[in-house]
């Protein structure tokens, strides 16, 4: 039973690697249907006046990827930023900078997932309202995949979609480092790590890239 929220002291004792290991251990519990029970009322009260999350996770908005559950985390454990296609923009970069440089998180995890609808739409060149501009953030990953995978370059090609999902995570990580001097310096100094993974809808497992 989780009845104690993260404190500044606990957060400070984490390293980027230990946070990653903690999340992956939580994912193993999730996959095996053995998630930890939490005293929600107690955690709500304990975190009312402050929070000390250990990580920030950038995820897709997909309803089948419940981020806290996927890593068996509870109130006060992680920051979560969500946008269709799990790419960065200025607002998400600022949120990550706050999470790490101000609030003390030790890890940034970019989490893609298989059969991502936004990725499939980018693969197919969908154009519709504001979705068009949104998908332009994913298009570079699809273009890269078209040079790596045989067959048609659209969502009917499962391998093409899978490679685009992976490329999108990797390119997002590269752009986070390029666009945020703060986060890049923190990573260079060993204060944080920026990593990526892909969630399997079929098994619930997160595979690190």
C-alpha cells in the first residue's frame, strides 16, 4: 500500500537511472496485473501544498495509454504531458524545463505507442483543420521511415508505421536537446536523462529504444 507521497529528500536521492529502473519495475507490475494499491485520500492531503515528482513523461493522448497506470505510479509521482503523436512544442518544452530545472525531476521519458492514430495520419498525409499543422511535427519521422522500410509508405504498411513511431520518439528527443539549452545542459551534467520508449497496446509492455 502506497501511503507516503514523494518528498524533496526522496526525490533528491533518486538518480536518472534509478528513476528509469523504478518506472520499468512499475511497468512490469502493470503487465503482470500486480499494481500497487494507494491510500488516495492520504496522498491527496500530503501533496496539497507541494509536489516532488521524479520524472516527466511526454505521451500521446491515446486513451489506451494511461500513463500513471502503465508505470504503476500514483499521486505526486510523475509529471505527464500529452499531445497526439507525443512530439515537443514550445509549451511542452517549457513544461519540461519547469519539471526538471524548477521542480527537481530526474528523467524525461518520451513515450510513443504502437498503432498510433496520429502517426498513421501523418503516414497518410491527412489534411484536416488544425490536424494538418499538428501532423507536420510527425512527418519527418515518416519521411525517414520511407527510406528504411520496404513497401508502400502509408498506414497499410505495419512495418512502416512501427518504424515511424520509433523515429518519431527518437527525433523528438533530438529536438528536445536542440531546442532547450537548459535541459541539454542538465543532461550533460548528469542531472537528468532524456530517454524514449514505445508502449505495446497488445501486451502493455514499454520497450525502451
